[in-house]
C-alpha cells in the first residue's frame, strides 16, 4: 500500500472528480510529519483548499488535514506511541501549531476512549475531556473520540459526552468514531445524536479494525451509518446505492470480507429485483 | 433436519438438563398441527409443564407452545399462506382454541410488520394492531411482532408500538422479533425498551434469515442481544461466554457463517487473553 505522502500527492495531482470536496487526512505523528506534508503542499500550491484562504474558492479542490492520535489511557499510549500521554501531547503541540501556520486543518484523535485492550472498561471520561481540552487549546480544529475497541455502550457513551460538555467542550468540536466490534456502533451513534453530536467517522465496507482485537470487525461501515441516519430523516448527502457498490468493489480489491450488512442487503435486494423484472 | 414432531418428541423424552425451563415452539399452521402436537403430548403426560396445571411444578420439565404465523400485508399472506389475512385468522382461531383446550401456550407471530418484500415500507401499523387484537381475543398468550425483512427503523418501530398501545394492547402481551438485515435490530430494541417492551426474540449465531432477502443476514443474534441488554444494566440470566460457544458450535455444525459480531469478538478476546497468559 502507498504511504501517506504518495496518497496525498496522488490526490493533489489527479484532480479526482467529486460533488463535494474530499478531505484527506495526513497522519503526522511529529514535527517531521508536518514538514513532509507542507513540502508536498508547497509543490502543489493552489491544488487544494488552504484553511487560511479567506476567499474559500475550492471547487473541485481537495481539503487537507493533519491528524494526530493521542490515547485515553497510559497503557495504550505507552504501547502505541512509546511514551506517556503528557509527552505525546507535547509532540502533538508542534504538529498542530505547524499545521495552523501552514493553513492546514488539524484533527486530533483520542483512541480507546470507551475501552482499552490493557485497562478494560476502566477508562476515565474526565481524563478524556482533559486531553481533548489540551488538544483544542493547542489549536486542534476537531477532536475525534475513538472507541477503538468497540467496547463502548450506550450508558458509557452518554457519560463520556456528559463529561465533555461539563468540561466546556462544544458539540461542534467533537466527532465520534465508533467501531462495531460488539455491534453497538449505531446504538452509540443514537445516544450521541441525542446529545447533539453531528459528526461521525465511518469506513466503507467496515474496513479497518483494531490489531488488539483479533477476529473482531472494524470501524462501523459507512453504508450502515448512512442507512441509519437517513432512516432518522437526516440528510447525509451520500448515495447509499453508490456507496454499497464502492464497498463491494474495494473489499474485493483488498480481498477482505464485505463487513457491511447494509451494503450486502442493498446489493442483495437489487439482485432480487433484477431477477424479478427479467 | 428433523421435523417439529421429532424435535418435540426428543425434548420430551431426553430430559435435557437446563437451569430454567426451555420452551419449545411447535409450528401449528392449522387444526391438524394441533392434533399432532396434542397426540405427542398425550403420549408423554407429565414430561412437560401443562399451562392449566395450577400446581406449576415443572422443575427440569420443558414448556410447550403452539405457534401460528399471520402476516401484516395481504401480499405476504397470499405468497406465504396462500390465503388472505381474514381467512388465515379463521384458521388460527381453531389452532389457538385447540391449544388452550389442551393446556398449551399459544404464541402468534405477525410477519413483515415493518416492511414487506412485496409492499415495501408500506405496512399499515393500525392493521398490525388490528390483527394482533384479533389474535389476542382468540386466546393467544403472546404476540410476536416480526420485522421479517429487517426494514424496521427507529421511528417506524416507535410508531408501530404507539399504535399497539392506542389499540389497548398491553406491553406484556408483545414480543419484538427483529432481523438485523440492515443493522437496525439493536437500535429498534432500544426504542422498544423505551416503550416498555421486555420480551425479544433472537437466534444464536444469527441463524435463520428471510428467503425473500437473498444475501441478507438473519435474526438478530442472541449474543448481540444479551451483550446489549446487559450493557444497559439488565439481567438476562444468560451466560454470554457460554452462548458465544454455542453459536460457534452450531454454526459450525450447520456449515454456516457465525453471523454474531459479539460472538466472534468474545471468542477473539478469549483467544487473545489465552495467548497473553501463556
């Protein structure tokens, strides 16, 4: 698979047609990541939407953002980033501030917010709110709260979001990132919607996963998420039929199972309708 | 696979150990089905719990119930039962009254209550409440509302249950039977819980399905349902670990995929823990 720099370069040069701007998230764990990203962007000035550009003219141009990944527990931080949470936040400060200077959006993920492979359900929601506050103060544009292990439940999702609000964090600055490992992703999405969250991460075909959860399914699939949100009367702007096709195609290319029940049901229903009409 | 009579005979003669009484649901589409069931039960008097038996001494003995399947739409009734809804209800009257006379519990299913393969989302919740009322008046002990196609959404589940209440049907007389075809089973369960429903059908390993939905997954898995209810602080009385083992075993025996994400995650986590400790 290509690395982040190659993918970013591809997006900037290939002029991929899209009805709405695509945002590419460039993983930048440290200051060097920022330097790599800004160097590529400088080579392709004008090919993307600069966040500092007040004219906002970006038809057909992609958006770029730098992403950092903090962790909600010390054990996960140590295993994943080889440092404690405080040290990781120091590093991310350079990344976020570098991104802002370059006019690039900065998105900060916090992993294992509702369950940790090492510390179990024992994740402190106040600690999550504290980390989120630090990242926002550094200049992060958005915090994505990652239920990396899929151990989040309705009540604990509610409690986490209550702590975020109590810490003064606005719903507009929060995205929820659910994994469907235990089938709770849409239930937790419902709870988040009720609390006013409107940004949700998902993955076509349910691709991805968590190396700490063998045999487990990955991110909640985009197809399931779109179906659910539309069923509630919300407008996602996404064509579910086309998304189901993409899910089937990309999981095939990657030789992975299509983990979206909605994707499979949509394709199955289409097939059945075709058989009936012929 | 054995037919209903053989399975019923097996349960009555083999004295299957169980911490709580198992209820076997005997599908009786017409008066002949009742005659078959009562003949078997007469041969094994005392091996099961008779509903009319006021002493209620049934330790280790299974419960028996007769099941009828009505449909919420005329098209599904015609295709599935070869008759219109009114005619099917006439037949079920004999079954339910026969069951009551024999001291057997009667459970009435209504299929396609939230979506029909032939009439789409266009299922009238008032019609469902009307059919349910008729079945309860005949003497049915419980109505299981079947979302056979998995097309149920949160809002339409809510609306259906509102209609049931408006028709004077008590929550205690209702069970919800969700399929996870579009991943909405637990969301719809949450909505039903909020409205006071406490009985939910499920299937270990997500076995089953709907012949009208090719490629689609089946009933919501027991493992997912138990995990969800327990996560809300409810006590299901079911050992999730043991249920995950059963799901893995029976799907293997039937050479079907284990369709329970919770089952797979529980087994995966156990494996990971075993690898760490050795």
